């Protein structure tokens, strides 16, 4: 499945309206915010259709996956949007992750705990908010929408003492060169699951974390928790390959069209997470380039030349290092 889909779920008292565009969407939040109610309304409609008093409007079929039958039912669901309520422990299992990888469904999962086996985007973690002016207005319908839980895009990144990158290959090569120019330390975490530990153990006070936002959703809470004791700045592009593509160094119209609407091109059944797609796209589009050919294992030194490096950095927030007296 690919593309973005608007979903409207409503009854006489409630309406939820939201759009999803990736294969995994996470809904978080405290109790009594409407998460479970949303899933229950879809389940009721699934059982009783119009007799439920609920309407579900979506281009795709919306279904709820039950915890007692999920292993049997999941392989039979195709080209649908699957909702899973919190309290269903199977969503955290490796078995579930393996079953949905390669699936042509989208998944909307209600959970309070991070799901470390699933590569979901930090941008696709939402909370539900009531948009009605007053919470209770007699017989009037209450309207709810999804709102991103994490808004981390800084305009300027000021005075990092070190940069911790998720990558250990081409992305690390690039940011090592950037750090050398800035006179600061660059550390590879050797994978997203090590970012928290690496940042926690770093001796520097002002840390900039750069990781692949396309799959960093499970890690974001742990890294943000470090802000209780030190200054931690976070920049989460989709991936390093996305940065290179976004720089327009390839001057490719197809790439520009894809970046303008990735969900219309990325099939979730083929690419479990968007960063895999962007890696493939950059490798394919640069394959015949005389000087910009990209390999993930080791960065082509052309990308470290002044013009190419500046083009990539221009996509990012400015990293500003001020002189200290």
C-alpha cells in the first residue's frame, strides 16, 4: 500500500478526523483522551456496520485486530488500515514485527510504551486532542484530531560540543568532516538503539543528536529524557540519504517530485521504513554519475568538497558555533 488516507469516524456525539501516510502510525497520550474510544468505534462499525450508529469514511477498509485471534486473522487482512488498541501486548513482540514486514496494510497502533521492534517515524507519533471550543456542549458533537507529539525541528543549532550520529558509514563520514570544520567531537552510536546510551555516557554538556527520523520513533522518548540533566539538541531528517537527495545535487526532477510527496511513491509492503527507500533511490539515481555515485558503506569524497558539503548543510538547520571568551 502507498499513499495518504483521510479517515473520519463519527457517531452522534463524537467525530475523529485524521490523515495517515505511512505504514505505521502511533497514537500515544494519557487516559481519557479518546484513544480507546476511537478503536472501539471502529470495532463496533466492523461488527454491525450502519446498525452500530457509527460511520467510518475512508478509501480503504478499516479493521481492528483482536488480541486473541491476531495470529490467525492478520495474514488474511490485505490492503486495509489495521487498528490495534493499547493493552494488546503482541504489538511489542518480534513475531508481530516480522508478520507485518512485507504486509500491504497500514497500521495505527495505540500504545504508551515504545515499540522497539517496529521502525516507525518520529513524525508519525500523535496524540488526540479535542478541537471543540468547550469539552462538554450539551448535545453538540465533539471533534477530535491527531496532533504530532514531537516537534523537534530547530531553526538554528547553537554551540554543540559534540555531535552523536546514529550512522557508522557514509553519514558518519560526512558529519565527521563537519565536526572537524567546527572543531568539535563526532561520535558514532553504531545504530539507533545505541543513541541513548552513547548520549548518556558522553562527557560533553551540549550534545547534538542526528539520527534517521524515519525509524527513530521508538527511541525518541529515551533521548528526550536526557534533557532533564543536560542540553540535548535533536535533529531528525528522514535519513542521511534524504539529506543528499534534498540538497538537489543530482538536479533530478523525479527526485524532486518524490520528495514533495513521498507517501505517493513509497510502498509499505516493499519498504518497511522510508529510510530504506531513500537509500535505494539515491543509489539508483547516482549510479551513472561520473562524480556523485553514492554508496552507503563509505562516503564518496566528492560529497566532502566545499560546494557539495554546503549544499547538504543548507538543507539542515544552521549549526552555529560562537566564539567563547
